[in-house]
C-alpha cells in the first residue's frame, strides 16, 4: 500500500519595516487544490503576497516532487 499523495500548502506574506517579505502565519496544509485556490483568492487583498502550491509527496521515504503553483498574488519568496 502506498502512502504517497499530494502536499497542498497555503502561505501568505507581509513586509517588515525594511520591506523584507516575512511569513504572515505558519504555512497551512489544505485538504484539496480547489480549497487552497479559493482561500488564497480570498486572502489576496489582505497580504503583500499569497501563494497556494502543491507537490507530490511520499513522506514515508522523504521524497517530494517540485512545487507547482496553484494560485499566486503579489510578492512571494522563491519556492524550494
């Protein structure tokens, strides 16, 4: 039985006094891509940057695919 799946994450960023992007909150894992995109759109006007992204993941063996942006608004740091 495979434990692989998809990791779906929502993150938002604000700028500090020097203009550096900082996380507005800890990245949130979301149940599905549609919800991640919907939530990100709703937050887009509240933060300097919002991103919803996903990647294939198999945490049992520590393998993760490349991040795929589902929705992006404003400035975000580079995804790793």
